[in-house]
């Protein structure tokens, strides 16, 4: 059967359970926040599972509610306007519901990824959605929409690289319960790499060790550590028969730095570690 | 009966009395300003009840007037234009009244939340509404509208984080009577938390104490104290059986700071206080 | 009879004589400038009566001319464009006359309030209106309009808070005769407060004294003195039975400063003065 | 007969000879430049007669050519776009010729007033008009227009307040012959004031002296001297019976400075001079 | 037969094998990344073959897949918006698929050249395409598109001249495997020049030497070394009989620097080297 | 016969041979670059003949090819967008080809004058036109256009006043062969002035000497030397009988500097030189 490649935004949500391993009680907290209609904020470095967690929880909520409401993801950026979220009139005269309005009307999960990138007018849209009013005013339609009970509001960002000018205002922050994310523990990360890259435990363990070394170099030339996702990519290359050193260079080291000095200083250490785990 | 989830802006106002506890004579002042048609400015930190107060007063005015006029809330931001307030022509040729025009024509309460975020052209719209002329010129319609007697103009902002560049001009400020808001007293805050989180008095008192400790840390690493709203969120988690420390971290501490140093220094103190109030 | 709440811009002008007390010969100067078709510039602090003076003169000109031409007020701001003044085509294909074109065609009084806030392209529109050509070119219509004899051009601004970057250019300034405004003398201010707030002379005198004290604090923490309008607001509260100190705080002191230090230092002095004039 | 108050841009030019007194051979130079099709640049302080000179020359060219071509004036500013000059499609589908295209097609005089205020894309429009190609490409129409022989290009600006960032580029400047303007000599200025203000010679001479004093104060607090236009305004007030000191304050001193210190230091000197010429 | 000069974007891909010489195992890595659906990032100086490599790989993938899917190249720049990538409604009411949507729907290769030049909203479009979701949300259509198996995402940039403000964020970088490009070895470069310029080996070798000298001057006045492309241009001129020194000046030295000092210091060295290889 | 004053862009090219005197082998270089389809970059100060050279070469190419293809000139500036070059849909639904698309489709010469003024998105349009792909993608049409053999791409700029922020990127520069222009030699310049101003050799020689003196003052107060064009203008004035000193002031000195100090210091030297060549 041919796979479906096209959905309406109002119908899009995970149809099978996404793979997610709990790290530190975050599932319970998210469920209670959902039950109490408190918006949820996820904070942590890139590639540590925040977006996957949202997909997983959206799936759970749908299972629990016994009906499918959409997971509406908005990737925030500087040029995203309030109208992009709420909707606008088409030239045809029809009003096109924006993603936030879709989520409000359908009672789905509205997820603003990298919310600190958004401009104030985006942020402001979620203020009345994020307190006990749970409303969104769509001036273009001359209407006020109240979110149904199944609606929930989620945001995420990486506090590691906020610039002062891009920090969220306290009036925004103080609408949320916040869950701090970090890299998974070595055991959990090993299991994730094994499953996602399709490799053996020993190889996955070696990659976990290599990841830890790279993360230690953060601040010593590297602006950010390597995410679990990069370790999985390296694992996939190794499975395909590419030499471990080439795989780790291309998948882990090359992507994360352009700085020649940083590259060199980290590269030699990486090569030694790779060789120690993958003797030729 | 199914709850109504969709209103016209021109018909939206609280239909039951919002919960509001007076702090310091603000109800009387607001009522006299309304009677004398003096615009009202609310100043104070985030989450201390300014918006709730507006909802409460809108409800009272409607009760007193014996008819329902709308509460029109505009969340101000940098990209809000004069046309967003006044209205614009749709492609269909119909003129769409903006929220300020709706409030003027219907004689409702126009509330500009976080007014300092607005640009000068938004502010300028309210100048002739805010003096004895009480008019709004809508150039697009070629018309001048005078506000009916029930119309009133309200603005709010948090003086704590105004940047110099975003301060209101004196020609704006000197149109208003101003009411200064602050966190409620401990007794009042305890009652609010009990009612809103559905918890016992002793738990609410403990949270009030914790809130006071956190507020003391303002300036010592924290940019702003925790609002009553956050204490309520923590109360809700505790009611659901989440451990008080986890509840206070997720609901109070995690949302308000991204600064690693500030987090650590406040966290230990918080943990001690939480344990002293909630011995395990 | 129900009051009219909606006018065409081209028909809006004061229909009864606005209350205005002359301060220093400004009426004569304005009348001769009008007779000689010299544009008029009003300079002075906020709330000292500039806009009221324009309304008053517009009423006088209409009386003198024996016919009613509009008073067209434009509140200037950074986003006001030349097209906002001149007009634009609607989607329907109709050309919508902007406020400046309305004033030119109808021979009314065009008043640009806070003109220094306007961008250069607004200012430039008034250059050929402000010299002996008295013309406005409307490129969109492909036309040049000459103002009839009853047309006059007025601008106002507060020289107290011009930033260097926002100063008018000499080529603009040197088109105008300029009248400097200031706070009225104590006697005149007392009469104004009595009349506008509906209070007795002694109360109005006390408020005039309080206003003078606050104005003395300008520069010592306060960015601007309190305008007559604020004293009137305080008078209204006192008439309604609110205690003079509360009235003066809410109407005079709270609106004009957000600075905690300035607030405190002025507040104590204010309280003493209020008590000396209104012994309890 | 009722005066005509509305023209097409393509038909607007002075229909009687504007009053202009030659200062320093500029008429001859302008005529030869016109004959040789060299664009003309006028440089000098505000109010010294640059725009009047353009009107005068336009009238002369029309007389000489024996036919009337338009004088098209564009007041330059930061928001003027290339399309504003060239033209654009209306919603009706009709192409609206911009002022520059009108001047090119009709062979008129195109005058860009305060050209340094324009953005690069305006300037660039005149480059191919300002060399021997004498063409303007209108991309929207897919056409290239060559100017007829009677077309001429003029620009003016005040070199006194150019900011570095707003200076014309050499590639623009080196397309023009440039005529430097300054304030007229005392004798000529006296005659201009007499004629324009309708006053006697002795009064005009006194105002010329006062103007010279004020111009000497340039740099000592004043950013620019008083133009002839301001002296004329003062003359008109004096003719109407306003006291010379009040007239000079309102017409000359008040408009040109907002600086309190500068005002005071110049004011006393001004008062002495006025009294010496107009003893009461 | 007349050559085809016009294609649909959705049908454009190389129809003969582009000339490409492998430098360092990059073909294998790119093939495995394609097989594993990992996005590919190419990093290196201008003119070292990155874009040619993409054309070559697109041809290979089409050969391997046995069907032709498009190579969609987007040259990134600051003004490229998300809508430019996704598509927009035409005035006719038809939706015009943007290049990214074309590539997603057709399962082609989407190549963002100089990706660091793009704004955040462009970058954000590729985030969900660049992880295991492989989706693109087109809000204007209210739809979510999932990329078919043959789709792949490629980006390139020159890490040599990133400004801090234009660096990619880690959340973008950590979606890719990265291949570092550099200038080819002398032998390979000689072969490339011979083939592309149509010259003999000895001439090509001389140009390779000259290129190496120029590259050594990087940092000593030159901001970047000469690319292989410039050496090819010089080769073409020499083949046409232009003197080697003139050819090298015009093709190699003149284009790469405007700095007079740098020009002179490099020029003399260049002249000596050219003469040594091409004795007259 | 009436001269044609209006062309389609797609048909505009010089119909008689433009006057051009070769300076240093640039014709040969340009012809070979054209034959090899290498884009050409012209660098040099304003008014030294770059644009005239392009017109001359366009004429030659048309003569050589035996058919007339258009010369499409685009004067670059900051607000020129990619769509301005490629084209856009009109409201009528018709697509209007932009100048670059016209040149590509007709196989003409596309000349971007002052290319450094253009924004990145303009520059990026020419990247795929400027390498061996010779294509332009027009996203609005969903099409890729390949340039026919007669198409060529030319750019010019003045390296003398590039600001760092406006320099072309190496990835742009390294697509071109570059020809450096400068002022012509004295003999050639004399001939040019004679021919263009219609004056005798001795007068032209004197102006050449005066030009040389002024160019020497570059850096000593003058930002740029006087171009040949200005010397021609002076020559024209002298031919018309204007005194040489007045002619040189108006045509040469006045246009190139606004700086009072620079003006004075250069003026005296100029006057001496003029007098020595034109004794009265």
C-alpha cells in the first residue's frame, strides 16, 4: 500500500507510538500539567529529545482521550508574525486558519519550537492562551476563540544560546511549568543509539564514550557538545562499513565546528579515542 | 449544554464575576475615574493581578450600567500598528473594525495590556481618546468617532523592566490616573492560592512563605520574583500528589531563570525551605 | 436628542466655543499669521494647552469667516507616511482623500500634533504647503492642489524632549512663525482648575501650589513637571470625596514617574505639602 | 473669476513671472547649461531662493521655447522610491506615470528638491537621465524613454547639514554643473523684503541688519542663520502693527532654536538691536 | 537540433554526466548518507567544486534510481523568505509551489547554496525536513508534506567568511553529516584545468603553480586564494593567444582584490612567477 | 523625421557606433571573454568611460553577430530586489519579464552598473548566470532559463569608494575576468574633450592640465578627482563664451566638494592654473 505523503495540518499527529525513553520523571509532570491545563515549557540543548518528547506525549494524550486531535508544530523564527499563527484572508476572500487557530479550534497540542526566536507579536498571541482565560482573539475575524479542554500549549528552547536580547520576558515565562532537559545518561543513550542506528551494544557504548569526550570539550573550543542524534548518524555509517574514524569525523566533528583551531585541537583527541575503541 | 467557544469581539465580556480580592482601595479609585471619564493606568510586576482586576471592573461596570458592553483586550507588541487598532478594508471591500474601534463604537472597556511594548503609532491613537475630546479619527473611513459615555480606556505595564527606549512619553502618561500594583499581602495571597489551587490553608501558607523567599532573591541572581500564579501552579501539582520539591522546582524555579549560576544559588535555598515546610 | 457620535473628517470642527484663557498675546499673533498666510508652530511642554488653543482658534476662524471649514488633526508618529496624509486608492478603485488633502480641498485648519515624531516624508509634504506656493502634489492622482485662502497649517511639539535625531530641519522650521507656550500663571491656572474640575477656589489654589512644587522637582528626579490636566484630575477626585493625598498620588505623582528613587524622594515632599493645604 | 485650485502635474508651471532678483550671474550659467543639456545642481542654505530660482528659470524656458512644458517638483525624502518617480500600475490595471516620467515625456523641468535626502534608488534613476544618454528605463512598462530636447534635470540641497552618510556619491555629483547660492547682499535683501512684506525701505533695512546679526550668531549657539523668508515674515507682522520685538521673536528667533541656552544668549542681543532700530 | 533553453523547475536535472574528479572519498560518504536519509552539508572555499559535486551526485542518484527526479538549487540570501521556499498563492488564486515544495513532492535533491546567507525563517523550514520526520508544513495550504524516499537535502557554505552573526545555529548544524572541501591536489587540479580550458599539460601545470603562489598570499593582503575556476579562465585566455601575464592579471589577480596595497605587493610576485613559467 | 523617444527594453541597443577611444588593450580582452563566455567586470573611478565602453562593445557584438540583441542596463541600488531583475506577475495576471530575464531570453548583454550597491539577493541571481551553467531560475514562473550563446554578463563598480560592508563576496568576484579602468592618458583625454565639447586643441589641452591638477588634490581635501566628463562640461561653457574661471568653478570645482576648507584650498590653486592657461 502506498504511504500517505500529504496531510491536513488539522489532522496531522503521530499514528504510531514514537520511540521515547523517559529520563527523569518528565512524563508524569507533563501529564499532570496537561490535566491542570498548565502550559509546558521544555528547556535544554539541541538534539536531546525535546521535540521527540512532544510527539510522544501528543500520542499518549490522543490514546488517553480516545480521540485524535492534531499535533501542530510551529518552528519559530524572527519573521513569524501573529497573522502567521492566527490566519489571514486569502485573495479568494476565504479565511485561512493559521496553525495556532487550527490547534485551538481542534483542541490539539500547539507546540512552538525554539520559541525564543519568535518576535514579541508571536509571543503575545500565546499570553491569553497561557493563562486561565485560554482564549485567542483573531482580530481579522472579529472573534474571540476559547480553547476546548483537550487543547494544550507547549514551547521549547535552548537556554544555552539565548542572547540577552532574545530572552523571553518574565510575563511569558511565568505562564508555564518548566521541565529541564539534558543529555541522557550513558546507559539510556547507549540503548537509544543501538535502536536507532541498528548497531550492536559494544559499538553503541563506544559511541556514547566518544560523545562524552566531545561534550567535555564544550567551552574548550566547541560551542556545544554533540547531540545523541550525531552519535546515531556515526553509528549508521559504521554499520554501512565506513571506517569509524571517517564516520566520526563526518557525522560528529565536522558538523559542529567551523573554527580551525578548535577543529584541530579536538580532532587529535577524537582520533585517539576512536582508535582506542575501534582498534584496526 | 455545550460551552460556547466562539464570540464576536464586540460581544465578549466576563459573564460571571471574576474572582478578585481588593488589595489597597483600587476599586474605589477605578470607579471614580470611570465616572469622571479619566483613563486608568495600572502599573506593577507580572502576575500580580492587573489583568484580572480589569476583568473584574469590566464585570462591575456592566452590572452597574445594566447592560453589557464588551471588554476589548489588546496585547501590545512592537508590530501592532494603528490600523490593527482602528481597522482596515478587507479585499472584499468591507471595512473590518479594529478592536479599538469596536470598543469606541460599542462603548466598552478598551484595555491595552503591556502598553509600553507598543509603537508610537499605537500610542498616538489613544491620545485623542485619552483627553476630553474622547475621539478616534479613522482616516481609512474618513471619519471621526466620539466615544459614548460608557467607554473607558485602560492600559497596564510593568515598570520593572522598561528600557529607556521603551518608556511611555510624558504626553501619554499625563493623560491617565495611575494605580500602582504590587504582590498581595501574605494573608490575601494565601487565600488566593487556597481558592485557585484547591489546597488546604497550611499548604497555601507554606507556598506563600516560599514565594516570599524567592522574591527576596530578586536582584541576587533573579531578574524578577515569582508571581502568585506560579505559587498556584505549585499548589496544583502538590494537590495531585507530586512531591513538593519537584512541584516547586517545575512550577516556580525552573520557569523564572535560565542562568546556571542563579539557578544553583537559589535552588539550594529553595530546597531547604521546601523541606522545612514539607518534611517528608 | 441623541448626541452625534460620528462625523466625516471633512466636517469635523468644534461646534461650541472651547474654553480657553489667553496667556500672553498668542491670540493676536495667531490671527495675524492666519491673515498673512504664515504657518504657525506651537512649542511647549505637554498638557499646557497647545491643542486646546488650536481648537479655540479654529472655532474663531470659522466664526470670522462665517462658514465652517474642518479642523483636521493628525497625531504624528514614526509610521505616518506621506500617503497617510495625502490619500490612497482603495481596492474598489476609489481614491480616498487623506487628512491633509481634505484640509487643503476644504480650506480648513490642518494641525500636525507632535510634528517632530513624523518621518521626513511627512514633513516634506508640508514644505510646499508652508511657503508662498501653498500647494500639495498628490502623485497618486497626478495632480497639484493649491490651498484656498481659508486654509492654514499648524504644527506643535514639545521642545523639551526632542532627541537630536528627531529635531526638525531648519528648512522646515524656517517656514513657520513660532509661539512659545508654557504653564499658565498661578492665577490663570487656578481659574482653569476651578472651572474644569468643578471645585472651589481654595481647593484649586492648593492644587496650583502643589503643581508648582512638583514642577520644581523637574530635573531632580522627575523628567517633566505635572501638567494642568493632572491637577484637574486630582481636583475631580477630591470633589468626589477621595482623600487629597490619595487623589494627588493617583492623579499627579503615580503617572509621571516609574523611577523608584525619584518616586520616593518626591513622594514625601508631596505628602507634606498636601497635608499643609488639606489638614485632616 | 474663480481661481483654479487644481492642476494636472503634467500641466503645472508658473503662469506669471515669479519675482526673482539675480545675485551673481546664475541666470546666464543656468541658461547655457540648459542649452548644452547639462544637469544643474543648486547648493546653499535654506530660504536663500533656490526653489524660487527654479520657478523663475522654468518660466523663462517656457517663454523662450514658446510653449509650456511642466515644472515637476519632487520633494525628496528617505521613503521616496524609484517607483514613486517612475510610476506604477494602479489596481485598475492602468499605469500611473510618476513625476519623473511625466517630466521626461512632456519635456519639462524635473526638479529634485533636497536631493541628498533621497535614497540610492531614487538617485540611481537620474544617473542615465543625467549623462548624454538622457534616458529613463521604466522596468514596469518594459520600456526605455529618451528625454526630448526641452527636458532638463535640476537638483538642490543644503550642503550645510549633510551628514556623511547622506552625502551624494561622486558618480552622482559629477553629472552636474553646480551653482553655489548664499544669502543675498544687504541691498538686494532689503529690496526683496520691501517687496514681499509690503513695508518701507527703512523698516526693511532694519530687518536686513537684524538678519545679519542673527547670521553672525551661527555657530555660537545657532545651528543656522535666519533666512530672508523669516525677515519677510517679521516685516509682515510689523506692517500689521505688532511690536517689532514681538514680531522678531515670533518670526525670527522662536522658529530657529529650541536650545534654551542658545535662545537666551541670542535673545538679549536681538532685543538690543531691535530697540536700536525701532526706538519706542 | 535546437538546444532546449527553458525547463520547468520540477524537471531540471543534469542530463549528461557532469565532469567531476573525486578528491578524498566524498562520493562514498555522500552515497551512504543518501541511503540512510541523512542530510549532507558541504563546507569549503569558493570555486573548489561543491556545486559541481552536487550536480554530479544528482546525476548518479538518478542513474541509480532509474528515474529522473529534479535537482532544485536555491541560492540563499538575506531576503529569501520561507514563502519563497514553500510557495504562495498567485493573484489568480492558484498556489505556486516554491522550490523546496517542488523538491519534496517530486522526491528530488534540494540544494541550498551558501545556506549561511539565509535568514532564520529559511533555515527553520529545513529543520523538520532534516530530521527523521522529513516533513514540511505549508501553512498557506494548511498541509503537511512528507518527503518520499528519493528526496535528499543538501546545503553548502564557505566557513572561511562567516561572520559571527551569520553562523548556523547548532540546532541546524547537528542535523547534517558534513564533508569538508578544499582546493584539489596539484595533480588533480592540473588535469581539471587541462580539460576545462582545453590547454596542454605544461601550461596547466604552470597555472597550478601560479595558483599555489596566490593561495599562499592569503592573509598577506588577499582575503581569499584564487579558485580553480580562475586558473581555468586564465588558461582559456592563454589558449586564445593573450600574453600569459595579461591573462593572469585579468583572470586571476584583478578579480580577487580591490585593495591597492595588496594588489601591488602581490602583482610583482605574480609577474615574476608568470615570467619564470612563460619565458618570452 | 521625428526622433524615436520610446523603446521596448528588449529592443534597446546603440544604433550608431558610440565614440570610444581604447586606452589599454581592453577591447581585445573583452572580445575574448565574450567568445569564451566569461563574465566581465569593469573597475575604475566615476566618469572614466566604463559605461561608454559597454555601449561600444554591445555595438561591436551586434555588428559581429550580424543581428541586434538588446543592451540591458540595470543601475544597481540597495532596494533592487531579485524580482526586479527576474520579473513579476502584474495584477492582470500577466507575467512581466524583468530586465535580466529579457537579456537572458533575447541573448543580449546584461550590464549591472555599480553592482556593489546591490543587495545580496540581486547578486545571487547572477551567480548561476556567471558560471558554466549560465542559467537563471525564475521561481515565480516555476522555470529555469538557460542563456543562449550571444548572452553576456557585465558588471562595473568603483573600487575607490567601497565600504567594507558593501564589498562583493569572493564567490561573486571569482566568476569574472576583471578589467581595471583609470583616467585616460593626457593625449587621449585631450582628443576626447576636443571631440565632445567641440573646442580647439589648445583649450582642450589646458583643461586636461587643469584636470590633472585637480586629480592631484585627491586625498588633500578632495574625495575624488574630476572626471573627463567634468572637463568636457567646462569646455562646453568656454565654447559658449563663459569666462574660463567661472566655467571651471561651476563645471569642475563646485560639483565635487561641499567641504568649505577643501573648497578654499583647492580654489586658489585652481584660479592660478586657470589664469596661467587662459590669460585675460
